[in-house]
C-alpha cells in the first residue's frame, strides 16, 4: 500500500507535482484558480491555489510555492509558479479532453477519442488531424474546431514557459497573456518596459528586473527613456503635471544609475516623439507628460469657449428675485449672500468658495430656485458618490457623480458625453470642486455646451485633488473668472464648535481643546503615545460615542488618520477596530492580508468601471459565499458581487486616511493626531479632517501634534501651468 507523506509545516518551501482531479474555481480575467490535486506522496487529494490562464482537470501540474494554513479552508498549497503539462494516462487524458478545454470536445467525444487512439490522441490531433474523422460523429467542422483549440492551448503553454524562464511569476504571467495574447513573447522581448505602462500591478521596477533577465543593459536607450516616463509618472502621483527639468534629471539619475548625458539624450528623444513636452512655469523650465500639458491648455480653452457663449436665460431682475427667494425659503439673506446671487444670475461662469457655516449651501439653493422658476435645465454633479448624495440631500435635486454624468463606457475606456455628444443642460453645478483633477475637469468641460453656464463650488482651503493638478486653486488664483469668497460665519453655524474650530485652524490658530462644560460637538481626548491612543480610539468608536450620542459605530462613526502607516495609522487601526466592533464570524474570508466578514465596513481603492464602483466608495459586506467564491458588498446605490480572487481592490474602512475622506461627510469623526504623523501633519489636512464631521468631531492625541498640524502649511508646490493658461485666456463671464 502507498504510504502518505505528512504535509509540511506551513510556510516551508515545496514543490508539488500531481494530476488535477478537479478545477474548483477559475477566474478567466486574472487566472486565479483553486485546484484539487492527486499529488505525489499524498494519499488524499490536496488543495492548491495559484494562477493559470487556462487549466483543466486531467492535466499534470508542477508547482513551486509554500503550504499555508487557511483559517477557512485549512491546509493549502499556495503556488507562486505553476506549470501545466498534458496528461499521460488514458484516465487523465479523458478528464482533460472532457473538461471543455479544447473547443469541439466534451465528455462524450473525449471518451470516443481515447477509445479510438488511446494515449496517442494528442499526437494525432497535432500531426495527423485528418484522422480525427475516424471517430464516429466527428465531421470536418468539428475536426477543425478541435485542431484550432489544440493550437491555442499550445501557444499559451509556450508563452507561460518563456515568462517563467525569465523570472515572471504565474499571476503576472496571466496578466501579461491577457493583455498581449499570442504577442506576449514578442512584446516582452522587444520592450519589456511596455508592461509598466500597459498592465496594472507591474511597475517600472518589475519591468526593469524582467529586462535585466532578458539581457538589456542598464545604459540601454529603451531603459533610460522608460525611466524618464516613470519619474514623471511618480511626480503625477504626487499631484504634479510636470517637473522642473533639473529636478527630473536628478530623479532619473538616482533611479537609473546612469550618466546625466544619457538622461539628457533620452529626454530629447521623448520630446521628439511627443511623449513629453517642454514648457515653462513661472519662468522655470519644466518637462510635462504631454497628455497633462495638453489637458491643462484645453481646460483654459474650454473656459474661454463657454464664457463666450450666450447666457442661456433671459435677464433676471435681481431686486425682484431676492425678496421672492426670502419669501420662498423663509430666510433673511445677508448682503454678502445677496451680492453672490446677483452675480450668479448674470454670469456664464462663477466660482463660489468658502469654509463651513458661511452659507455656500444657502446661496446655491437660492440660485437654483431662481433659475428653476425660469425653467432653466440644471444638472448637478460631484466627484464622489457620497458627495453627490450629500448634494442631492441639500438641494432636493438629482445629483450624479462626474463619471455617471459623463456616462463612462468601459468598453472604450472613455466618456459617451463629450464635445460631439454634449450634456443637455443650461447650467451645470460642480460641487466639491477642490477634488477634481486636471484630466477629469478637461473631460467635464468638453461636454458642456457653449450656450450653457457653469457654477463651480468648493472649499479652496481643503486638500487638493489626489490626481494631478490643483484645478480649483488655479482657477481662483488666475483672476480669469468671477469668484465669490465667503468668509462670514453665520450666527447659527457659529454655535457649532466644529465650525468655529475649523475656521481657527484655517487661520493658523489652535482649536479650542478645553472641552468646556455644556453641550458641544468638538472634543479633545489626550493621549501621550500610541499605546494610549489606540485603546482610546477603540473605546470611543465601540462604546463611548454610541452610548452618549446614539450613533452606530459602523455606519455613523469614521476614524480619519493622517496616514496609513504606524501604530496609529489607518492600516493598524483597521485591524484593531475590526476585532473590537465586528469580530470575525463563520461567514468570513481571508484574502490579500485582510479578513472580510459580513457586517464589515469596506472601501473600494481603485476605479472599477465595469462594476460601477469608484476609488473611495464605502460599503458594507452583505454576504460571503466561499462555495461560490464570491463576496457581496452593498454600496450607497447598489450591491456589487466580487470574486474572492479580486478582493485586492477592497480594504476595511473602519479607519481611512484623510485624503480618502475628501468629498464625504460623516455624522461623527474621530481623528488621531500624533507626532508620529509628523510628515503628514499639515494645516489643510487637519482642516479637511475636521470639516468631515457633521455632528461630532473628537480629536485624540497630543496637543503638541495638534499645534504642528495647525501651524504647518504645505511647503510643497504643485507644478501646474493651468493658472498661467487661464490668466492668458482673458475669460469674460459677466453679462
């Protein structure tokens, strides 16, 4: 009797070889698979997980990886490299052919083929396909399908072998194959740096390692040019549209470890091919990614086009309209608000900016009431789902995310609404405009008809957009369009310590941390170090705030962290808060370093156009179905099903970074502020965090850290030319 070798300890390096008995799960998009394998040295079937572009029962696998002890599924072999080969036994061949892997063959024809040709069936298909017609029921059409299907599988195997030989793991190999198909080997051989541009999850450094294995020299022109684009892309991820020439050369020198002469030559080649563009920002010579340079220039051109169009409504007598608004709303408008409304009803383009409690909502609602009475066709939009929902709540009108308004088309990866198919509106209102980056603003403006008006609303003192540029700040700073800046805090709002302290922070003054007696909505909880801060944050979210204010710890309370890293960062706090608020039950799954269970609050961290969920959207786990390999998440407007293999786009969201909270408001926010966050302690970040709280703000940490966050203004300028383009455009918008 065959003896069984005990499974190795979890974490040990191993090679697993055996025949696939069953493919439990396979994702066609990313290749993730769960297999049951009759492995050498094991009496019982073992589970193996890995990646393969195509895989079937009956195949022989050789896998390199390690054993892991999954809490849900027990002992599994996690394969980094997974190589398949054709089965060699009649039983294996029949399983393989009957799996549907080869077009034209199902279980019935698999049995007939094996009966007719035995273990020689693969040789017959490849070298003598005309003999397939010896099998009962196989005619010329089915024989051609079988031959073509076999050829496709052979190509896939050859590509995977090539990629493995050059150090590419199976999961990345699948992504490469899905992107380039039968051209994968040719693309990688000619220019492996294309991978960094074309495939999510493969950056310059990974492509550089592959290039090295292919024998590409450090000084190769193809490498240096790719490094220039990568350095600029890194700058874009930090909000820049370009970089000073000298700074780009310095960055590339450190990254590539080659001479300045080679870098300058590469920049000249990139300029000649219009991958990058040279221009000046305030007399500093800069290099831009061409697409962003063009987008900024086009934004200024779109502003000029819209401004020069006709006003879409007939003249409105403000002296009649203003008393009418007051009667409609029951509000007595301040003179500054009246001035803003007067300007709005005669402007093609207007910007309204200001902090909390200064009446932005009142003014916008008043403008909408006046124009609605004139049957003006109005559209409202905001950058995120939560911001759009809040805009809908404050105006009583439908509001959409910019993506939905422009009707994003995943098949073309573009918007259906554009210059050729513009929006149907007389006025477009953009709320939370500080979040809108250069590419998005360019797409939005192109879709606005020339005879429409534009109202841009936002808080210039909040964090700028996560994406490139500083659109709202540049529009206001250019002086090219009328701007209403609201500073007066109205009496009712002034009763809120959230509003009062937000304005103090914005002025560089310390917020009131005294926790004065009486009813308040702003509290400070001292904590001298992370060891004190973490349990206090947990206690606040789990019990103190829910008990005193009647708020739900998952739905109503949001922890906002200056950064992800550290003991009081979002990642660490998520683990602690999840264990305290929603301890993992039976219906849970562990993927990509996180545990997900029913009831967990989660956040999408990448735009997923196919599922209609976007970076920053927050939802709740509704169901975990391990048998079907799926997890269902409820977002604001709809439920979304995620394969378990694609949960890398979700993270727990009990704690999130302040940057991810932009455009959102929460009933209560808890903000840890510690000196360990020093690198991220900035006035605009602290101000943004405080203004996310609608009913309650609790700051946990050190007074010294609060002082740093209040006084420290960002010294980092964003390299953007939009301000200059707008200033040169001489936009005229008031009629």
